[in-house]
C-alpha cells in the first residue's frame, strides 16, 4: 500500500511550465470575472468559485490523454476550462444564455461536454462518485484503456455512496482515479470538525485501493502523482486515490458569510502557498520566461476572459419554447 507523499519533481520543459501557468491563470481570471458578473446580477442561482485550487485540475489534466474522462461537483468551472471547454460557452451558461453549454438552462452546476469527455457538474454532494465508477466500468468493458478522473471534496468523502463505490471499483478493478480535493472545508465546517481522521485517502486501504497525499498547491507534484495514478489504472490494477491538499480562497459559494475562518488564515495561504505565484517564480528564476513574457500571457488571458463576458452578455436568453426541450419525463 503506497502511503508516501509525492515530493520528487518531475522534469518538465519551460514551455510546459508556461502552459500550466497560462491554464491556471485562465481559471483564476475567468472566475474573478464570473464573481464580478455575479455581483452585477448577471449570474443568478448558485456559483461556487475554484480560486486557490487551480493547480489540482491543471496538474491532473497534464497527466490525462485523449479519451480520458472527468467529472466533479458543483465547483466545476476550473475543470471545464482545464479540459479545453470553450470559455465563451461556459460564461454564457453561467449567465443563463442560449450560447451556453446547456443552452442557458443548466447554469454553473450543470454543464457537460461529450466532446471533451466532461460529465458534469453535480449539485448533490458525492453523486458524481458512483457515476465516475460507471464511466470507468464502460471503459473497461470496451477495453479502450481510458481512465476516469472522479473529483470530490473532503466533505463529500463522508458520504456513504463513496464507500459503496470504492467497494465495486476495487472488486472490478475499474480504471478510476478518485481525486479527493481536500480544501479543508465543507461549506462552513472545518475538516477536523467533520472528519474522523486527518487524512482521508487511508480509507481506501479497507478496500485494497492504494492512494497518497499530494501537495495541491504545487502543479508539478500534482502532475507527477497523476501520472503514477494513471499508469496504475492503465495497467489494469484498478482504482487509485489521490488526496490532494488544497485551499479555496473564496467563500463556499457567492453567498457565504465566511465567519468560520479568519482573514489572516486565507491571507497566509495566498502569500505563502499560492499555486500560480509558485510557477511564476519558477519561470522567472529558471529563466524560462521574462517579466515581459508573463505580461504578454496575462494580457492574452484578460482578452479571452473579457471576450467570454462580452459573448455571454450578447447571447440571447433561451426561447420560451426551450422550456419543453431536453426534458426527461
Ligand atoms: C447530499 C447533499 N447534502 C448536502 C448538500 C449541501 N452541500 C452543498 S456543498 C456541501 C459541502 C461539501 O463540501 P466538500 O465536499 O468539501 O466540497 P467543497 O465545497 O469544499 O468543494 C454541502 C453540505 C448537498 N448539496 N447535497
Ligand atoms: Mg471541501
């Protein structure tokens, strides 16, 4: 049973590092923009931001190959952008417009892309976990060597259906990577108030599922752990658990009063562990990029994000007739 922390850095080129910087920055700026649009009343309903956790999904996507699948909870915009979904379609969905991925009828928590193998977007805590094992079952059945990244939170890890899924996934050696995005809080409840052990991945031991802890603020550590997990799954050895220790900077959702933690706690993580700053430093000190290069990337990202907001605002609301389409009765 592997129980070691992933510390060794994988070798990546300056170009790859720059790409991870770009992808993490896209998620952060996109979500900051979504936060603004929410404040302006252009986004309604639930909206859960991923800011702070960017290295998790970017690192794991770097370990994925075409055909691999992914699905997650309601905190899902980062996953969509990282797997290559179009920022315009995501922003238009957030604002409930026709040009959105679910034609404006799903909103933040309910977007899908079969083209990018993104299976949601799930508002019910833990609901995506058995679905992820189901997708992995289909891949195993078809013998296509794909893996499914099934993301869920520390809070979701206390759901019963997670353990029913662990059992089946282990029993049938399903190619599924369970990614526990441990951001230390489930809404306003700190992990130590809800969870019996400081590490969650150890629960896999009861089912014979190996796992490990990963520093989720370090995109390279995440990528390396992801590659190991992917290799395990593709070799037909069954599921793997990655417990990625991360942190969300924003509230649980846009309506979070944030009374359960201090500002200083958040500020400390931002200053000492920020995943984007970390890569920025590496790029500069390793001379893979100059300040000018990084400014050009920032500018490019800003343009993409602004365009997505413009696209969203100019896309019409869904027609009334759409109320009766895509409905399962
Ligand atoms: C079955 C169910 N119970 C409760 C809720 C309300 N709820 C929404 S998010 C959440 C916390 C989940 O926390 P975690 O799994 O750590 O994910 P995070 O929000 O930190 O990403 C709860 C209890 C829900 N949506 N579904
Ligand atoms: Mg959490």
